[in-house]
C-alpha cells in the first residue's frame, strides 16, 4: 500500500517531490521508500519537520529543473556547433563562397547560428 501511492505519483508526475507522512513507519520501511524514489518522510508525531522537509524538497526540485534546462541548452549549443562545422569546410571557406571566410568561435554570434 505504501509503495503503490509512491509508484502512482512517480508515474504521473516524476518531477514532483513525494513526502511520506506516517505514524508507524519503521526505519527499514523509511529507507526502502527513499530508495524507491520518495523525497523524504515525516513521522506524524514530528510534524514540525514537515515545513523544513517541504522547503528542502522544493529547492531540490528547482535545482533539478535548472540542471535539466542547462543540459538542454548545452545540447542545443552543441547541435548549433555541429551545424556550423558542416557549413564550413576544412579550408575555412563557407560553402558557396569564392573567397575564404575564416570563422572562429569568438567571431560567430549565437544569433547567427540560430538562423
């Protein structure tokens, strides 16, 4: 029963933190829930821990989302670089041009790559 709620939540909203609140969760079960993807657990007799636990869980979720965005942006940047490398041949000439057009990474603006 304990794991079915976690399984459903992680299946539908994997990026949302999941915190168990229990009155009689033993240490072994608590560890298993964390290994299974729960963010934290709080005992009913220690609800004062709930707000710090929520704060930490939301901060971690924000950091994960920021890391994912950074990785997505980095992947996009690598794709743009590969595109630029395909456009330029090894001699530095742009395809379709008669005079050399040497480019360095410092001289190519990101806005030019996105066109």
